[in-house]
C-alpha cells in the first residue's frame, strides 16, 4: 500500500450476519462475549461485596483496654454487714466493674456505698429490705456499658451502712 493512503473497509449488515472486509462476524458471537462480560462483572461485584460486608463484633472492648490474659473476666459475690474490702486490684492491672447487684433482706432501708481504698466514693444506692411480707423490697441490678474502673493496686470496699447487704460484682481486667 502506498504511503499516505488509509485502509478502507466496508461493513455490510444483514439480519443474521455482519459482513466486514476481513471476515464475517455473527451477531451470536457478539452476544456471547457480552454475556460472558456481564457474568464476570456480576461475579466480581458479588465477591467484592462479600469481602466488604461486616461481621458482628463479639466480646469485650478490644485493644489496650483488655488484658492479654487467658481469662480477662472476674466475679465476686457474698454478703457484708460491716465495711468490707471486696477485692484489691492487681499491681499490674486495672479492674473494670461492669455488672453489680445489691440487695438486703432486712425490714428497713439501707444505702450501701462502693468506695476505693483511697476514700474515693464510686457509687451510692438506696435499697429497701424485704424480710417481711408487708415489704416489697428493692434491689439494685446494673449492667453498665463502660463500667467503673478500679485502678491497679486499689481496694474496692463495700460500706453497707448498718445492715447486711448481699452483693454480686462482675467485670474484666484492663491495662492501666
């Protein structure tokens, strides 16, 4: 072909075929390629969507908040009729109180308090006893999202303020 001249091709279409100077392209070939591409795009989109889908988070706060121990959970329960030390946080970990239950079976009102060993009051509740049938009684049952932190080495004390208080505490160990 002499320089300066372009390639000229002729395309002719009929009902079933597309004629081109370099060969015959059937409409079926064009459709199969299109189906393949659509299938591939759908497959890739589904795979990408599955990859990005989130899963449910399970467990206690992650990262530096929770210790690396095999069991970061703790529980304590019992009864106290005088100022009592419930536990002392380890020297290398904080303890986070997330759940508590306080009750009494006396026939009067009492106001137990949670206090740290350094005198910091963490909480104060008013509960009514239920010793007799004429008293309905109340208790304190709390499940806290963030909890109450007891610093490393600190004692957690329960002051029942004159009556016997039954208690149940639960939580997890955390990095200081």
